[in-house]
C-alpha cells in the first residue's frame, strides 16, 4: 500500500502490494519556558508512568501546545510535521502517509496512534485513516512522538513508533472561544465552551472544516474536496485521590473521490462515526497508582462502487503501577479489544467472510530496576493474542546511564510485530483477467530493533538528542504469483534491514529567539526470500526519503507578537519519480488585545508546487501542493 486512504488501499493491494491526559500542564508562555523547563516536561509514552522527558530512555520528541500555537497548526497531520522523527506526506482527499523509520509506501501500517489512550488504527489494514482524525487544535496539551518499537507497552501495531496525542483537562479550557480561519488549502470554524474548576469541569465544542479540490501538477482538478463536521464533550471529576474522565465525539464527512479513467465521475464518499471514552485513575497512599480505561468506537465508511465498511470496537485497558519496592518500579497491565466489522462487498472487490468478529487479549509487565544512582535497567514483556496468529511475544530490554544530571546515554533491544489484518487474510479482488486472493496462512511481520541514544542539556542555552538505530525485518508482506500471469496471493516472502540516525536540538540565541533543528537519514535494503520471484516489485514498495532536515526559528518580536518560520527539506522518495523538495512555512501571531488573536500564515511559500506521495496519473493520481496562505482569528471570552 502506498497511502492510507480507502480506494488506493484496495487498488494498490493488486499492484504491489495513555492515558487520558497528563497531570503536568505545559506552560503557555514560551518566552518564559527555558530549555531546562522543556527537559522537565512530563511524558508517559515510554514507561506508562510519568517521567521527565530528559530521563526517558527512548527517541522521543514532544510537540507542546505552544509549538502548535506558534506554528499555526490547523490539523493533526500538519501538526505532526513539527516532529523531526516523522515523515509526513500529503495525498489526495485529505489523506496522509505518516511514518517513523520508513515503510511509507507499504500501507503506513507500522505506527500506533492514540488520542487520550484511544487507539485509532483500523483493523481493516493496521493503518490510520487520517481523513477521520480531527480535534480542535487549542484542546491539545502535547503530542508525544516516539520513534522506535513500543510493542511491550502498547501492543502489536507499535512496530516503528508511537504517536500519543494528549488533550487538555476541561478545567484548562474554561470560558468560550471562537476560532475562524480561511485559507487556500483549508477553511473552518470552531466554537468551544467550558466551565468548572479542578474538582469538576466540563467543555463542549463544535467544528466545521472544508477543503477545496486539489490538482495535479498539470493543473487538472482531482475532484477530492471534502467537508467535515464534528462535535464533542468532555467531563472531568476529581474526588481526593480519584480522577474520572468521560469524553466523546461525533462526526460526519462528505468528500469527493478522485476521478480515474475507469470512473471519470465518481460519486461522493461518506464517513460517519462516534466514540465514547471513560477513564478512571487512582493515586494510592503508598505511592502506587492504577487506571482503568474503556472506550467504544463506531465508524462507517462508504465509497460507492468500491466498498462500504461498518466497524464497531470495544476496548478495555487496565494498568497498575506498583509502589517502589527496593530497587524495583513495576508496571503491570492487561487489555481486551473486540471488533465487529461488516463490509458490503461490490463487484470486483470482496472481503470474505463479509462479517468478522475479531478479538485481541494482552498481558504485560515492565520493571525499572535502579542498579545504582547512575544506571537503570528496564525489562518488559507483553503477551498478546490475536485472532489470526495466536499469541505473540513482545520483549523489550533497555539500559540507561546518567553520567551527569543533564545527560542520558541509553540503549535498547526489542522485538515487535505487526499482526495480520482483514486486508491480509480476507481480501479477494478481481480486475479484468487479474485476480488477487488473501493469504490464508499470512503471518505477523516481525522486527528486531537495536537502538543507541544520547541526550544532553547544555545549561540554559542548548540541548540535543541523537539516536542511532538498526532493524531487521522478517516475513514482510508481499504479493506472489500462484499461477502466472493472472492469479496472485498475499504472502510473507520479503525480508529487510534498515539503519539510520535521528538527531534534533534547540539553541537559545536570545531570551526572545530560539532555533530548533532536526535531521534524519536512513539506509534500507529489502529482498525476496530465496526462490521467490518478485512479481509485484514488492522490494520497491517502501517509498521513503533518503533524508529529511528542518530548521525552525521562533522569535518573539514584541509583547503579544511572535513569528515562527520553518524550513523543511525532504529528500527524493526512493523508487519513485518524486524529487526532493524544500518547503518554507511561516506564521505570524498578533495579540490585538487580551482574548483576541490574529494569525497570518503561508505554507510552501518557496514552492509553486511539489508532490509528496507517489501514484499514477490514471488509477491513483498524485496531489500537487502549491503555495497556500491563510488568516485565522481566535477570540476568547
């Protein structure tokens, strides 16, 4: 798969195939938040318990609420462009390919994404339908982006990374706010209102967004414009040591489908959904804590002439952080996930059986052992059972050394998997004389990953993080011939190796001026197993950039005015015609008066147009991204 969108999701199979919120709020005043305070931001994605960012033994980057405000981020995918350890590529119809450490051309199905602990990956193909993931941007407290395996704590789909989106508690958003934006690429209106204090608070919101149709490089319209509406409610309670959150969203979207030679005037696609989440945490007197999280998720996706999918998910998770005993800090957890999926089959494309009931169950334990004042050993294991391959073993071993209070050297060794999905096991597609059938014996894809990282805070002026990684992949997804030249099946006949580097840092040039930089580079090598013919060019399905680099300037011009400028360089995509490109994004924030902010911004300001995802000009046209300007007004009252 090349991109995580519904129509290419099926067509390309033939071609080749948390916690509800953190307790620590991020300060709002960027100018008064030093690099040392940024290192003290509390994160939960590495160990499922709060810890300083500076002490987290993983390649983790945190996007704060202030980062989102200064950059003028208007959607989750565009916000994730701020993370130097992610590759974000836009595709037609509001869809994106978002990955860490490669595999952006293979369904982008090896990255786990959560919103307040609710996993948003689809059991249909293990990836994320980004056209259904929207939030009011000012409701986000932080986004924790972990590159590297997270299977021990989070499960089988946290193969190459974890994106944990954490929203603000209701008490942090008291009052009313109106957010109106207009832009060449997207326009919208959002309203929110909240009331209450820490003991009990609530907030509600409604939002409406629209995107005009995109175009090819030759200027021809794609017909992929969309309209999206969503509303939600959150209620928080606090009773002594107990905290309870109840929140939910409901949404609806209509979007144009990209015209092809076979379907020159396709009908609109429709998306509807709702979710409800409950989260109960208790802080114990002896220093331990436990939490219980449960959610329901309903999604209905209708692409006339392609498929109609109705998915209902129930997920229950429990975590117990034991009090410190001796040198040990032990975390235990269990989870159960049930999905009922119903696909309405159409001519040429079928999921057999059309109705499926899928179950996952898991147990995990992770122990942080204090070996000395400077050394910690983290060892963990998850046992996860799925409906296709039975029980998977996901171990993790990490060693962390603090040579000084402001430095951390760490290394890790992990095994993680991507479990089969309906696309791997249940798909049957016929296009003319060609036919593809699912792999009845398709197994989990496996990764074994070694990492070495170093992070240091250089006083109040600079900080940096560097991670080296190497991974070996086995049983990767391929399309193999059963009977040439017409019959193919899905198999596990590819293996591969990757190695690379991730680095980023910050430099405080002046009290009101900060520079941030990031760089990634990766080498990939994939090959078919001996004796297997690479019929569908499977070894070329990983359309990853040779390197990425970015430089960000955050400058406070005066009281109530600041300018954010980001330059992004993305190397050419391997095995494609997509060349390297450079993008310049600007955002000017101007506080006209207390409670009234004005933003002016421009995206791709240097570039008339460029493409970010591969495709063809027939069955999967490519999106051309041109210069875009926007104006945004935010009123709080």
